[in-house]
C-alpha cells in the first residue's frame, strides 16, 4: 500500500476459488463511499484517507460476498471468492427504498444484473425485461416498449412506474415513459429491479401495477472508456418491408479523481426500420348490427361498413365516419337504408417506418467526505416511433430532457429533478386520415351524395348490390389523393403542420370539419423528495421516513390541453401573442413512514408502512402496507403482504381536451364539463348504437325513432375519484439442493375500485334527455351537419365525447408466478418461469370495457452456459404465451398465441478487452402481434461488439 498526500492506496488481487483472476468485482470500504472494481487481471486499487483498521467488502455476481479486515498499511492483498448461487446475497433497493437482501424482500421483486443481461439473447437490456417472470411487454415500436405486470395492460401504461436512478422517466403530457428513449445505454446499466404489483405504498401516484427501477453505474466504481456497436437486420421475409439494417452505437467514459470527484459521459444513436402495423381484420363485419346484416351480398370483402384494424378514417364502430344512406330501393324493396363507412387510409401509408433514437447523459459526482455523495446529472433523448393512446400517435423528433440534483449520505437522501418535454413534429394518425379524406374527397355529406347517386345509377342498370357499391365507392372517391403520389405527400405535409384540429383550414374556406393533425405538446415536471433513516435514533425498530412533492406545468396548445378559464368557443383559438392562454398546473404532495422489526433471532421480519397523498382536486388518501417475512432456516423464506394503493388520474386522464376526429376526448375533472353536459345530459354509446340498429330495421323514420326511445340509456357519469386497489400477496423464495436450485413463487389477489377508463357518450344539442328532440338527435342521419344526408325532422344534432371516468363495478383479478433456476453441472443452467393471470367476470356490464388485455398463461424456458469452454458461452430461450382477447377504444380483437425462440452465442476476447455476441430474437421468424392493432413482429438478427475499458487499469 502506498501513501500519497495523506491518502492510502490500497491494492490487491481478487481470484475465484480455482485461482483464476476475477474481473469486475466490487471492492468497497465498509461504512464509506470509497470503492473500485477489479480489472481483467483481477487487480484493484482504492484511494482513501480512512482510518485503520478498516474492512474491505468484496462482492460479485455468482460469488459469496467476503469481508477482509485490514489492520494497517502493509503488503498487497490477495482475496479468493467462493462460488455460490447468485441470488443468496443479492441486494435490492426498490422493494423498501433501502438496501436489503433480495431473498428477504417483503414483496415480489425481480432483478436483472450485469451477468444476466450479458447472457440474455435479447438485443438490449430493456428487451431482456420481456423474459422476466411475470412481465408482459407491449411493443409499439422499435423505440417504444412498455412493460406491465398482473393485468390491465395498455400501450400507454399509466399504472406502471419506470424510474432511472430514482427519476421518473415519463413524458408528462403523453403520460407514459417513452420506453428507454432517454434511459441508460447498454454500457451504463448496472441492474434493473422490477416490482410486480402495487408499489404505491412507498412510491405513490402511478405505481399501482408495479414499477421498474433502472440503476446505472457509478463513475467512482466503474471507470474507463467503453464502446458498443450493435448491427442487425429485420424484415428478413420482405412481407411488410424489404430487409433492413438496424444499427446502434454507444460510448461511455468515466473517470474518478482520487476519491473526491468523478464524472461519466454516455451517448448512443440507434437507427432502423420499425415494425409495421399491417393487420387488417374487420372489427365491424357485415353480420353485426352496426353494418348491414339484412344484405348478405355485402358479407366479407364487400362489407360497405368495413372498420379495419390499422385503417383510419373508416371508423364505423365509433360512429365518426359511418354514414346512413336512406331512401334506396334494394332487391325490389323501397325505403331501404344502407350503412357505409368512408374509405380511409392504412397506417402503413400514413407513417414513415424509419425510426431513430439519439440520447446523451452526463453525471458529475462529488464526495465531500467518506459518507456523503452529491450528484448532478443531465439526460436528453431525441426519438421517433409510434404508440397507441386513444388513437395511434406518430412520434417524430420528440425531445425529453431531465436535470437531477441528488445528495445522499449515510442515513439520508434528497433528490430533485425537472423533466422537460417537446413533441417536435409528431402527429395524430386519426385526424390525418380524416382530413386527407375531407380535403381531397369532400365532407361526409358531399361524399355521401356522390356515393348515393352512383349507387342508385348502378342499381337501376341491374347491377348486383356488391358490384353497385364497389362502383359507388369508386365514384365517391374520385379525386381523392392516393398514397405514393406527390399530391398525397404534399397534402399530408400540410395537414401534419396544422396544430389546431378544431378550426377550418384555409385550404378549403367552407370546409365543415377540422383541419390539422399536429401534436404540439410542451410541459415541465418538477419533483422533490427526501428520505431519512432514523433507525440509529429510534433503536427499538428501524424507521424510514420520507416526503415528496410534484408539480406539472402544462403549456396549453389549444389541441390537447387548453386554458379552461377561457370561454369554450375560444379555447382552441390562439391569442394575439400566439399562445393559447395561461399555464395549467397539476400537483400533489405525499409522505410516508416505514417501520421494520425483527423477532426470534431475526427469523421473522415485519415491515409496516403508511403513506399520505394529497392532490387539491381530490380528497386526501392514506395508503397502508403490512408485510411479514419468515425464514425458519437459512435460504428458506416465506412472505405475506397486504397493501392498499391509490392512483390519481394521470395528467392526460385528468385535464385533456382533445378533438380526436369528430369525437372530443376530455379529462375526468368535473369542471371541464361546465357548458358541455356530458356528465348529466348524455346517452351511452352502446345504447345509441342499439337504438339506431332498431330504427334502421324499422324503416329509419322519426316515428320508428320515437317508438324505440326506450333503448336509449342515460350515461349518468360519476364524479371522478382516484383509482384504488386492495392487494394481498404471498410468496416463497429459497435456494436448495446444495445451492444449485433457486425457487421463487408468488400469488396475488387484487380488487380494483373506481377503475379509470374511457366511455363514449352522446349529448343532444340544445335539448334535454327524454325529450323528442333529444331522441331524434341520436339518429345517425342527424349526427351533425357534415354527415346528414336526409333530415325528416328538425334536429340540432349531437356532440360526442369520450370521457375519462370511473367504472361502476369493482374488478377482481388474481394470479400466480413460479420461477425455477437449476445450475446442474459446472456452469450449465436451466431456468423456467410460468405466469398465471385471471380476471373474474362481473355479473353486470359496466359503462366501459376495462380491458384486462393479459394472457391467462405465459412461460419462458431457458438453457445456457455462460462459459461452455473458456471465454465462450451460449443461451437459448423459448417463449410461449396463450392467446387472449384485447379490448380498447381503438381496436378490439383476438391476439393469437405466441411461441418463439431467442438465442445467442458470446465470445470474450480478453486480449482485446472485447465481448462479441451473435444473437437473434424470434429466431425462426414466426410473425406475431402483442396487442390488437399493434405492429407485426418478426425476427431480429444481430451482432454486438463491446470494447470494455473497465478491463483496463
């Protein structure tokens, strides 16, 4: 050991139990922040001014941690670590907001460490989450993937929290983390901790379904220059797109100066061709009442009310572009009505599949003493992609940034950050399709008149009904811009450049509908939190307390968020200064306390926590959690947990005000309804559809409408409140058979109350429910001036709203998950996990479909050897997922079963400080979807090379 300026340099060698040098071993001074990692030759060195004697703690994945007492400066140290099952002493932070053994966590928790990530066939650490027990991944784009656990899955998952080093990664106004768009690079990820199920007792807000915490490398511990290059190919079958190259490059550099100051820089760039949504199933077949079941000639491909997956502008089910053409003579019968949907455009023609993700982050660490560390970090990401909210959103040049300042000591932590969002050149696919049809094909009334004239002419010449309708559609679509033409591209560019969807476009001065599709959202999110460990003060039991505050600042765009203090007619209009009014704010505060006590020689650990949350728009909420972990013998752990969680509506669920293609989507806060009437003067969409079906079957007259008015049901929407979950969980975790087998099992039961979702309602204009005028306003032909083709009675028409509100029923789901890992011969291992999730059916229908959207059964099986021969390893994973029903406001349909193989081989080249990995996901290229209306995923084949400067000293 050398001494420089009063600091000692402690150095030594770390080996495994066979005498081989161990790289990447964490070496820390116990009770201090000082530490390092061993190099490729097993050597390490630490600079410190700590007083002797001191204790060095050595830890590495797959080896038993060891403490080494150093009494005074002396000769070089030589330490040997003993191989053991990797989870025995694995430490996690997320489950209880402080370090604890994974084996004795009070709730279910999964961890991906560096070695697991390296051995995974997944092309990135984020993709590897898909193979974790209990995790269901939803892929909307190469750049946009969202995990979920334990049911109620949606592509924009409000219920699953994602953190990076404790920082919430959500884009506030979009309301969802943008995958890993500004998260860690492949070179900077240290581990990922996933907590399935409710975590809101400690984390509040949107952690009701679970959370993931992505933990990055500390520059004091992981130093040097590292380079990563992944090159792959997808679309190899050429069905959706020609074979395309995917490339990702990443750099990391970290440097520490003595034990006081360190920094790290990370950058990466990914570019490729996205998966394409090309499923075209008809979700309104002619056999359904919403089409034309009386005319069998229109079955199948001849369906005039076709409403296809991934086609927009043909929205028959939503009623936006479904036109009733009356007064026809069909098959010799007069006064017949035909339902016809606009033609629309396919998503693949509206969205450019080219995607990119450029991200950079920097962190500066300062240690004023051995027990305190101060960190400032900055992250920025620029990404493209597609994701599904109420409609598909094309994200183009979206930029999200955050600044973090953190101070952490021996028993406290203070964290503050600000996140900034700018949606760049993004646009909404639905109004783009609507307006392409509008500007080039005319409004619905104009288009319907052309269709009817051509249809009558064809029928009069003796054409059959299917042929006549095909000719009528061609006549009505004459002049409509077609994909691939310059006229289409020019008009598309114009529409996606118009921000306000609620005003007439200057392209057509008398255009009766909206004009643009641009998604212009900018916001800021401010967050402050702190926690204090009072265990040394209280002494009777361990006590952790904390508090947090969050403020959202929304810049109104006149399109998604508006200034509600302005008159209704002006909210979508810009002010003279170009703004759309005053900033809108949404905020909350919270605090928690957690106590931990052990009994019976630490065999029983009891953990209790209580959290308080307050949002000015809602009543305060108290969230309790009580858990017990019993370990009768070493490495055998049983646990039981009960917790209650609340979820305040997300920013979009609370305050949105969106004209989403002739249907206005509005947030759940009741003041939004002032002057609109959807809370207490509206009919449910289901009843309006049934009403129109009955009226059409009875001749589509006013008399028929009034005779069937009893079918209309009042929506009677409740006052919005936070969503609540009561969750009960049991679990067992053990390492048995001489540390060769790891068993991890859990089971849960959840009851949701006040489940938040969307319901579409119809409001009669200038009339009250129950009146004849209100009844007539619900007729398809009296929808509004743009769609009426005939009017036999005076009607002011209707307004349609899709409202975020609470379900009236409670929802009960339950499930279980089992994971087993068997290290059966040297470094060979087999692993498998299976997850079961089930929703209990309610006896009565609700005001909206909640959408469980989760397979009952799914499983992953893996077989591998990280070093079958020196420096060479492999891993193969088989994934199977049962088919299930996907339900959403946009698309409802069946998701077929998935059964795919992933595989990788890796070669470590120590002399070049390199690791080469050749891998494939969906090795056999079996095409599949993960959700209805989502992209079709195929095989991705890649080569990844990492030059790791951490192996240098």
